[in-house]
C-alpha cells in the first residue's frame, strides 16, 4: 500500500469483478478495485491509487 493515495484517471472501465486500465503518472497501468468496493468506474473518472499488486494498481473512487 502507498503511504498516500495518488490521483489516476480511468482509461478502460473497471468493475468489482473485471479489472480495467488507468492512466497514472503519464503511463497506462492495469488496475482493479480495492477489496470492499463493488461499483463501476467509467473512463474519465478520477480515482485514488492506493497500492499495487504485482503490476496491477489498486484503486478506489475519490
């Protein structure tokens, strides 16, 4: 987990059961919702990037 959440922008839809993609620090990363969140994040939405699992970023809504 990161010490402070950072801002990312959804590039490819993310749902509770399907990972997607976010733009974070000028690079595109695979991303998935952090456990406990069960919504859909649509392209263009800002998200809080709170950690990483392998190369997949863990995100939550802002």
